[in-house]
C-alpha cells in the first residue's frame, strides 16, 4: 500500500465507504494486534482492544482532518483502547538504557548453542514480565519506541504529547524497567560491570 492509495481509502472511508475501510483494516490489522498484544499481554484482551481501536477509527473518521498521518492517529486510538482494556481487567481483578542495544526488548531467536538459546528465552520472558509491571504510560511509550520502532515525533503525535514529554517519559520508563530487572536478578551476565564501563575499551582479559 502506497501513501496515495492510503489517502484514497481514508477519504472514501470518511464518506462511509465500508469497502475502503475494510482495506485499511487489512493493511493495519497485524500491526495493531501486535501493539495490543504487547500491551495487554494475552491474545483475548489484545483482540478485544484491537477491535475497539478499529471501531473507534470507523466512528471517528469523519472528524479526522489529516493533521497527522493516518497511521499516527491509528496508533493513538490503539494505545488508548489497550490502556482502557488493561484498566478494565485490573478493575475486574481488584488490583493490579534499552536504547543502544544494552537491553533489547526484542531479542534474537535461538543462538548458536542450546545454552545461549535458553538464556535468550529466559531474558525475553524476564523483559516481558518486567514490562507488565510498568505503569500504563511507561509501558506504552516503550512499546511504541522499542517494538513498534516509532520515532519520538511519531509517538508524540500518537499519544497527543509534546516532544519533551515523550523523551523524558521514555527515559524514565527505561530506568524503571532496568530497575525491575536488576532487582529481580535478571540482568546478571548481560550488562558490563562498572569497572568495565569505566576502564574503557580495552580487550577483555581471558
């Protein structure tokens, strides 16, 4: 789908063309579900949130003026739907630096050895569990930045925030996630020691 085709579908959908809207749903449904799944944590809630997001898109299209891109607007509605779903779930239950490669949220698949594959799977699970313990705000910005790979500007547009707020929120979210993982002992062996960080860039001794 190119930009021109998308604009045509959006304009037609704004006029009530359900076929054009269906084309937009097909173009974005995988990305929307990937975002809601990361935020909600299980397929059932993720599917519900994704459905609510697309319903919000259909109902709000007549008010969409194109001040931001359609995808940015869609991400905003998707994030809101996922957060609403999380809040409902928490109510039912009565409770409830990644950047630069230091702590990747999306870890590579199996490594060259069974031990490395097991370690990678354990860290993946630890990161997912830590993400679930973040606040809704922190989890949302991290997922949009690290997993959806949106720029700071795109996140600002998607969440209706100014750029400075996005940057500071992402920074705080990374620190919070790192703190959880450190407290749980899940960063041992994955982060350099202070001595290594301070002393430099020399070769590691055997």
